[in-house]
C-alpha cells in the first residue's frame, strides 16, 4: 500500500474516532487533552465547525477570546448574524472596522458566548498532513456549515 492510501485509511479510522469521542463543554475542558489534533464544535447534534491545531487546548480557548484574529469561528458567526458575509480587503468593512460597529460587536460577543456553550469533541493527530486530510474529511461528511475551504 502506498503512503497516500495508508494516510486515507488512517483518516477513515480517525474520523470514526472523532465521531465517537466524548463530548465536553468549552467551560470544562479535560486536563488530559492531547497536544495536537482535530476538533469538532456542534450544537444539538448538528456539526458546525471542524478545526485542527498543534496546540489544541489553546486553539479551542482562542475561539472564545475577544480577538477577531483568534476567534475566527465567532467572527464567522457574527458575520452571518449581521449579514456582513463578504470579507473586505479595504479599511471600510475590514474586521477591525466591523468591530467598531455596535451591532457587529454585540453579535461577535454573543457568538463567543455561544461557542462557550457548544459541545466540543476532539482526537489526537500529531501529523499535519493527516490533520488537514481529517479536517476536510470530517467537515464534508458531517456537513459542517461553517467550514470553508475557499481560497481568499
């Protein structure tokens, strides 16, 4: 079997492990978390977002921080809620600009709180290539609404 086929077979196994992983709440992450891996945010049994990180605990916590560059999932939720879907590469409509708008800032803060109450599952995966493959596999199979693999 070649290297890619082995990686895909491993991704299949890890995908099952992710789906079967115990759910926990962001407010009470376990002390014995893996250092690196894949994570899944969900609400009411609906997969919303799949991510990956080499610093898993920190990355999960970043999703609830008051920093638009770290809390990317919360920012995406706020964009959807306020109708500011399209990213702007100009000063007007930029992330920094949106956060000066009271309605957007309120939506961003609500989204960060919402994430704190979501279920999160995760598994260990130290290899960055397999992390990427597993993230794509899980996002597609679970129909995670907020994963976007579009180029910017």
